[in-house]
């Protein structure tokens, strides 16, 4: 099976609004597809909260064994897409998610998982893994959108050890 990452059509690398080269993390995570020594931890979204100043959203994840949690902040308005996916409402209409799912379908491709990784001082980075025939593609994605798509398509959410280094022991209240 081939593993590839998507790059800008011109071949030049572009950075996002934070100056981050999203493909740097695809380069780093490419070895994961072939299970080359990185252990992944299955995660789930536990909560979506507002920050104390109501300027940002806080996405809280925990491992499926409920031993570890970590959180990252996201744009409050953009996190609403994730909120709708979390609510599990009958109508989770979202034009962006619908478009992505339609593109995958037209390309006869399927999401296989989402991987969260540490982006250093920039926070958490997400990569969506897509399978098309015998090719596995790593596609960078805004973390709340990657999580929302994972929830909608019921694919696993994994975290790298580097992402989990920001975690803390979970307090079970069950």
C-alpha cells in the first residue's frame, strides 16, 4: 500500500493563519500509516466548553479507558460545527462537512481515522487519513473539523504520544 500526503498544486508549501506549515505534520505522521513504531491512543471527545472569557471554545478529549484527558482551544464560531456533530441531532447539516463527504464519495475514498498531534507552541494539529484504493492519504485539517468529521463518519480518533504529553490524569465522576 502506498502512503502519500497532499501538497498544494504548485508544489510549494503554504502556511496557515498561524504561520504553520500543515504538511510538516503530515511528513512527521507519514510513518504512522505503516505502523512504524508510533503507538496511538484511541480518544473520544468528552466535552466542548466555552473559555472563561467566552472568546474561545475548549475541546476536551479523553482516552477511551478514561484515564487521561487533554484539551485545546479553538475559534468559538468555528467550533459550532463540532458542537452540532456532538449533539447528534437528526439534522447535522453542515455545508463544509457535506461537501467533504461528497468529494470523498465522488473520489471513491473513505476516511479511516483522525490523528491528533502536538504542534509545539501552536497547540494541537490534526490529520485526516483517507483511503482510496491502495493509497493512504494524510490530509491536514483544522482539529475541531477533523473531530466533527470523525464523529459524523464514525472513524477512530487517535492521539500521538506527543499530543498526550499535554494531558493530565482524568477524574472519573462516574
